[in-house]
């Protein structure tokens, strides 16, 4: 898998890869990442893929990152509760 494009953004790390006849868009924020796969035959090239990365798309990504963080924090709290109940 090789990086074919990095898109500058003030909040996210955005990379586009090419692998197995697919474009892979990876959006990272801190410790979390989201990956989207697009078949090469479904778009007309890299320019089409880049055009799909709109402000609305990135707002949706941000919303999912917030949900991911909340889920992870809840899971972490539950782990601590379980550990505390096992030591009693």
C-alpha cells in the first residue's frame, strides 16, 4: 500500500492510498482513524476521490470521531469499574 496523496488540513491528517485496485482514504484525528475504500472502477481517478473529500464529508468524520471517543471513554470507565469490583 502506498501513499499517493496527502491533503493538508488544519485538524485532520488525510491520506489517500492505492492498493489492490482501490483508493483508500484515511482520515486521522489523534488516536482515532477512519478508512474509506473506493474501487478504482467507481471513480475517474484521483481527482474524483479528492473531490469527494468535502467539508460536509469531513464534518461527518468529526461527528464520528466524537462518537468514537465517547465510546472509548465509556469502555475505559467500564474497565476500571470491573477491575475495582474484582479487587473487593
